[in-house]
């Protein structure tokens, strides 16, 4: 599969190389394609000695999620985000968690839609989404669309988030620093050999770019996917921890994230939670002040506590976050100490709870499983662009409603506590919805995942 080259436009960040080739200067790979050839990422190529970008505005369906899906815990906890993911990647990690969209050769074109920057911003505004997130595959290869749309979003007061492996040159990164508020960076390892062998990239440029962000005033959190047999040993983990502590600073929140077998690395199990706990312990010992575990649903262990009186400020369970003891200025309500949380949101924004009404006409039952605590709900049929959906936690007397408006056909639903057994979703419109299990955060499910064919969901119409 190669990318559809319709609606291409001239790329930024390139230069002529010789009379037959151009040199792309967006990422450190510096591909030099000849006429009619594309670079390593598969989405930028040479046409008549001009570098073109083939993915401008081409995206997976815009998806409403929460900021915690992006390994961000200290910025607007619980905020709604609009996740935009495109296609292609400047790396090829053997363990990629989004390989069906990051690797162009595996792409299903039917997943792709086209958006303008104005349409993306309008979806945020109409659906009251507070943060626009560039995520899933890697936004580096979408630079032109990301920069233009982020600039427009900020004009509307919408915050912008960039989730990336950060294999990027400094000039495009400097452009992003003008428009991006929050960076969530995935550091794979501190081993040059690891990067070369397992990502087909290089470590040095990633570290340089991370240090560049750390010196800016932008919000930064760093995560490491902990992959059994590849980077989960003590030396690997402590080397990464010590580099973060000394080069980025102990106040940068760190996330150790569980891996699910994917792409070319399927011969191992999911990461054992005790390995994440051990990594977290070493990071805290090294002085890093906020360390979290990702892709696990635990009670209490991922909360943010007041550094002075230890009162819980934000409670977390899986992808669900609830502000419990924080005022609008980010101060602990118990002792008045400043917290590390930036832009804490009004507690009342978190959910539009209502006293239980009757379920609407059409219903989906979603039962959480130990390995599946969140799903994507996807509109599959129906013309009604605006829909009101009601969600009732099974066994609970309360419900919450969400209005889905124009342009938003996919959104996330996640378990809210260890007592949450499942959700009844109901609606009255003629739209039809389907459910795809979400294995991990920042994962874009495209099919029922292997091992989950027996999806624990029942559909009831009428
Ligand atoms: S962005 Fe793509 S074409 Fe440009 S140097 Fe990187 S991999 Fe090559």
C-alpha cells in the first residue's frame, strides 16, 4: 500500500540536494528522494524537484478522549481532548502500538478522512473540547497541518498538546514551540543501540530535542513504554531515570507505561505491573517528584497527593481523573500548599451528572473486564449529526449525558473506579454505534483486537 497522493501540497522544511534529488530537513533522517519517490515515512516525496506532503489534512476520525490518554497528569486533569492522528511515521518501532496507522504499507485507506484546519477547530468549539491533541502515529510527519491548525486553535482559546517520539529537527520544533502548550514525549530507552535496532532512529536527536523543550516554558511530561525483554531491566530503567533527573529536572512528571504485544513484537506478555512499580520506586529514589504508571487500572497508586500534607488532590483510576482537593489556583484545599498541577479545571466541568432518567430507546451494555477498562464508541450509521447520549453506570442511580455534535463520530468511554462494573449507553436517534476495545491509552483501535473476539458487550435495540 502506498499513500493516495491526491490533495498534496508543497512541504515546509526541505532544500534542493542536486539536480535529481531534494533533501527533507523535517526529521534527522534527511531523506533525499528522487522524482516520484517518497521518503522513509511514506508521506513526503519528490515531485519535479519539489518536496510535497501527501497527508495534509488526512486523518483518522477525530476522537474525543481525556487528557490522561496522552500520559499527561499535571495539566488540566480530566480535560476533554480532541485526538487527531494522521498516517505515516519517521520511525519504525518493532513494538509499535499503533502500527496499523503509523506504517503506511499497512494502512487501510477507508480509515482516512479529510479535514481543514478550520473544521478541526470548529469540532473543538462545537463539542466544548478544551484541548486539541496531536497523537497516535506521530505528528512529526504532519508538521504543516499541525502548526497551522494549532495556531488557529490557540486563537480560539483552545490548548494544544503534542504526543510524540520527538525525532525532529530543531527548526520545525521551534515552530511548534510557538503554538503547542503541552508536550508528552515518549522516550524509548537511553541506549543508542536500542534506538538503532528497534526504532530505526537515533537517540541523540531525541535527547537534544527533549532538552530544548525542557528549557522552554512549555509543559512537559515524559513517558517510557516498558517492554518485556527489551528495556525493562534495572540498568536500562535507571539509566533513563538518571538522565531525566539530571538533564530535564526532577519536576518533570514521568510515566512508566505497560506494553501490549503488537506489530513485530508479539512473542511476550503484557508488562507485569510489578515491573512498573519497581521502575516507579527507582525513579522516586532518584529524586523525581511525580512518577505514574500507565495502562494500568489501580486504586490509589496513581493519585496526585499534596506534597505537604499528603491529601489526595487528584484521584485516578485508569483513564478517569477526578479533582478532589484542589482549588482553581492549583492550591491544596487542606493546607494551602501550591500543587504541581497546572490549569486545574472547575470540578463541575468534569461531568454533567443528572439524577437517573429512564434509559433512552436504544441501548448498548458495556461490561468492563480486567484487561479492558475503556472503549472507543464509534458511530457506524446514521445521518443525525447531533445526538444526545446518556451513560448510566451499571448498578448506580446517577447518569451523565453527553451531546455529540457535528464532526465527532468517535469518543472514549472508560471505567471510573474499581467498583464500576460497566455502563449502559442509551440514545433516541436513528444513529447506530459500535464499540472497539481500547487496549491502552494513545492507542487507536481499528478492529476487534485479537484475544478480545468475545467482546463483553451486548447490543439491545428497542
Ligand atoms: S520526515 Fe519523512 S521524508 Fe522527511 S526526513 Fe523524515 S522520514 Fe524522511
